C-alpha cells in the first residue's frame, strides 16, 4: 500500500488496516515456523507497510 493511499484514509480506517496487517504478519510467522514460506519477501513488505501506517497515523494525531 502506498503512502498516498494511506494518507487518504481516516484514522479509524488506518487503525483497522493496521490491525489486519499485524494479524497477517503473525499468521505468516506461524506458517514460517511450521512449514516453508513460498514468498519470503512478504515479511519485509508487511513490516514496511505497518511502519508506514504507524508513521502516518502519528502524523495525523500530532496534526489534530
């Protein structure tokens, strides 16, 4: 998800999407521990997406 797309979202939508991404990362790590992961680059993409959302969320909170 691009930063511009995240900036267009409301705080509630960002929070909801952030929780979904955290659950996705957790499930991916569980799958990694039990079997082989087909796309290991997903870890990096999900972590970066979470960081983007947290950064933009913090900027919106400071702005308000």
